[in-house]
């Protein structure tokens, strides 16, 4: 086998022959390199300097107005066999996909610099980490990759070292901003070749190839064949006053609260009692069974690419503190004194995200998917455990989405197979994180609909396969922070108060609380949620914890239909779980007195 360096240089030579750049720059990840890129982008107008008194080291990037979010309809997973891609992805035959996108790459870097960006997803010395190299013509992408990944010389050294090993093959990503024409834009994945080709977008998950393309779509394939999981999950450590620390991994769809939960600030009474929060990751979790049978998790990322709108001192003071310096903002608005601004912040916008004088008639001042890119180390709750090579042990897995009705605040799955069903059944209203209509309910199994790089049926089977002799699997829960009352307002205060729900989970994990058995799972008993200091009326709590059996019967039928889309690869065990829950609901409805009861 060729050494890692030979494999890398020959691929770079090949890509340079295709794209024909004027210069090739191998990134070392140094401060000097980052600063030079920033200076260059300030000159070219790719970056605008923000108020350096209030926001030192902060810059604004305005992306093309037609390039502001992930593009799921232009994202392809190109397995050699169409069936392996599944109903959850768009497919193109690999040859056709290469031909189509290579025609766009042909000579596209003429007169420009090609950056070679070696990166490591995960702590550089972790056996769970994986490397990649992104070739790009966008200095904005390079600067973002430096913040979001362990980028540069150390990653390249690991690639060179691992070239000799069987599992050492790095993921090859080729990216060009192209003309930013949505008609000439593709995000292509070739799992069998461990490669990614992305053309025509400079935005977020479309262009920072280490993130969704590598760490989820490609890695989910590697995880499947190597016996681990690559998931769209935050990782948070919760230390209670007893001194117990539990790590919780939670999968919510895009813009549904992962960043917020990962760095939550406990309610005042919890802080007084000594509760502590440790942030490990806010978007992606790679986990595998350890020798003790537990799932051990790492965050493959080194930074946050977080949603700006809604981030404020009331909801997420930790994030606000994190992004007060050395942050790249994308598509936010500006105040009169050149500070970044978005909906939810105090102050007044003067320039909107497109650089125009702000006019409410043009819509929000900041784009709804405007974001910040910042090193995770700047987060006040960032934990050294995020650098642990072996990862952290996961006590609970949480699924959740935006469900304005039906779905209670929290419930626990009966066992692992039921937990897999709960994850597979997830639904949520769509958000501005992807192009398309916002606020439409869709199924989003494990929050991986846009990110699972293979057939959902095989994916569910992979999840089920962890239930083995000797396994000490986490408990599985489902939450819904987004239930609305008759007045159309959220019933649950959310944010820091979500710790109250996490506390219940931890007590369940520790066997300290009984909960209440229902057909859909185990809910908190009447006095089991600690609600001191909360302005929540009795009827609101009742609504939040109600199980509407008839409504759930219809939901289970809809889930059954949805699971059918994975046939013939739907695991029989999952179908049986769906039937078990559906039958338990039917049984409940046959006993009118019990069916009326809430909890
Ligand atoms: P991606 O980065 O797209 O994967 O998003 P995310 O899952 O990290 O979502 P994030 O934490 O950035 O939250 C997205 C939006 O949901 C923000 O506007 C938040 O203010 C809002 N949000 C987060 N948590 C809560 C909550 O507990 N309750 C309510 N009502 N809104 C929340
Ligand atoms: C998401 O959409 O889930 C994100 C943002 O985390 S992006 O990196 O653009 O995919
Ligand atoms: Mn995400």
C-alpha cells in the first residue's frame, strides 16, 4: 500500500490537473496562516470587520442570497447499487455523478488558489477519530475549517502515519464555490470511495466538508461496517449535587435545539444546589461500545457552527459569551455601531444580512439561518473531557423534534428496540437550516433524514444490532420542548429549564424514580418533575404530560405507513415494535375509564 503522503500528493496532483489553479497552498493550521487569510478576505470583501471594541477578532461574511442553507434536493449519495442509498437519499450512479460534477470542476480554479486542508475529526490522538482532506478554492471555507476541525500539520502527520494502516484511509473532499448558481450546484458523496465532491455553494454543511458530508454521510457508512454510530447529536455532561456525572447524547433535527441544550445554564435553584453542565459537542456524536459494554462517545468537531437568531442572554448566555470574540458571523445584520445583530437581541438593526439599509418590509434583518463559527474552547462550559481519546460514556440517548401537538414533554422508551422505534418515528417541523418550506411536519428518523448515508432500513437494523449480550446500553428518551397551548404559545419554558427534564432522566437511569407506564412509554409521575420556581400552571403541566390515546393511535398508524417506505429492508423487529405499541393503544381505548385518564 502507498504511504499516506504518496496517496495524498497523487490525489492533490490529480485534482489540480482537473481544476487548474494558479497556486496550491498546503494549510498548516497556524495562527499566522489564519490571520493572513482574514487579511486577504478583508481586502477582497469576503469578510467585513465588525466593531473590534465590542467584538475583537470578529468578522462578518455575507453569502450569496441564493446560497444560504443546505440544499437537500441537490445532495446525492452515490452508492454503486441504487438500493443501498435508500428512500431517504437522492441517488445518482457513481460514474454519471463523477462525469456531471467533474465537468463543472474542469478548469474552475483557473487564476485562483487551491487550498489543501488536512483535518482530523475528533481528538488528534483518539482511536475513534478519522481524518480527511478538503481541497477548496474558498478562503472562507479554510478559515471555517480551521475553527470547526483540528486542521493543519498535526492532521496531515496522522494521515501520513496512517497511510500504512488498513483503516487509515483519509476521506477525500473536493470543493469549489463555482458560480454560486443553484442550477450548477451539487453535493455528491461516494461512500465506497470515501470521497465527496461539492460544487457551487460556499455555505455551511454544503461546503465545510468535514461536517455533514464527512462526519455524518460518509462516517455513517464507516460506522455501519466497523460497528459504531455516527449521529446528529449533541453531547452534554450533567453533574448533580451528589457528584454523579451523566453524559447525555441528544438527536434533534437542524435548528431544533442541540446547541442550546449542549450549553444550557441551570435554573437559579439548581445552580445554588451545585448542578454543573459540561459541553462536549453541539451537533455530531460518534460513539462505539467500549470494553465495559457502554457506548463511548466523542465529538468529532472542534467548533460550533451555530444558529444566530434567538441566541440571547435570556435563552443562551453561554453562547453569547462564546461568540463575543474571534468569531466569524455569516448573514447576520449590523447595528449603527457595527455590532452583529439578529432577531432576539436587544438593540436596533441598521444594515440587513444582505448589506442593505434595514427595512422591515424586506423581512427579518438577519437571515433565519444566519450562523456563527467559533472555537468550542471559547465556551465557558467547554469540558476537557471533549479531548479525551476514549470519549465519554453515554447514560441516555434523547430524541426530539418540533411537535406543536400530541407529543408529550418527555417519555422513556420501554427498552432498546422500542427506543429504536421511537428514534425511527421522530417527526419535526422543517426549519430554515435547509432550503424549502419552513414549518411543515416531516419524519426525520434519528434527526438523520438529510445525513444518513445509506438505506434507512439498514440503518435501523444497525441500531438494533447494538442490543447484544454484555451490552450496557443507554436508556432512550423522547422530548418535545415545542408543544404549543391553545394560545399558540410554547407550553414549556425550554432552554435552562430543560435541565428539569434531564434530571428526571438521570433519576430514571439511577433507578430512583418509578415513572408512569403508558403504551407509548414511561412518563414522569405527578410529582416527579421538579418545578420549583417555575411559572407553570397546573393545566399546562397536565397538557404537557397528557397521552392522547386516540391521537397516538393515529400517530402509530402513520408511523407504520412511514416505516413501510423502508421495505423490503425494514427490520422485522422494528415492525413488531410498531405493532406492539399500536395494539397496546387499541387495548387502552377498549377500556374507556383508563383511556380518559391522562397521567
Ligand atoms: P443545527 O445547528 O441546525 O443542527 O441546530 P440546533 O439543533 O443546534 O438548534 P439550536 O440550538 O441552534 O436552536 C435553534 C432554534 O431553536 C433557536 O432559535 C433556539 O432559540 C430555539 N430553541 C432551542 N432550544 C429551545 C427550547 O428549549 N425551547 C424553545 N422554545 N426554543 C428553543
Ligand atoms: C444543520 O443543518 O443541521 C447544521 C448546519 O448543523 S449545516 O452545517 O449547514 O448543515
Ligand atoms: Mn446540525
